[in-house]
């Protein structure tokens, strides 16, 4: 005979009680306590299921909380990574702007210097020689 679980056992008990209820020769005094016994067994099984759920929730609750925190940490890391990517793009744009400013500054200096170089050349002054003769400050 196969082993019966709590619910199966209860169903079998209730079926047996219903089949006995149809016999007129069985005293009602015997049937009423058996019926009450079946109700109590059902109540015990329901309490046991609630207790099992409660125990499992209490045992696994901390693990669930840890997993929730880990998921939140993962989300925070993704947000930090995105912020760093954006900061990197901003730094690249800033570097490109500074390079453009440096190029513009160098072209400006060359453009401003050109007339003086032409004047020095017309006067026969060598640029390198003129730099060597300047007095040092300090």
C-alpha cells in the first residue's frame, strides 16, 4: 500500500466517515466524535502548514534581505559606471577644447610675431642672436 500524505490521509478519513454515515445501524454517538476527530486533524494539518511557512520565511528572510541588498548594490554600481562614462566623455570633450585653445593660442602668437620677425629680418637681426643678448631678469 502506498504511503499517504497528510491531505490524502484526511481525504481518506473523510470518505470513510461519509460511507459510514449512510448506515443506519451505526450509532450516532460513535459517528459524532469521529467526525469531530476528522475536523481536528484537518485543523492540525492547516496549522502545521502555517507553521512550516512561518519557519521557512524566518529561515530564508535574512537570505532574501541579503540578496535584495546585493541587487541594490549591483544597481548602484551600474549607476556609478554610467556616471564615470559620462565624466570620461566630459573630460574628452574638455581635453579636445583645451587642445583647440592651445592650437589657437600658438597660431595667434605666430601671427603676432610675424611682423616683428619681418622687421628683424629687414634690419638684419638674427632672431636667435637677439634672444641671447636679452638681459636675464632676476
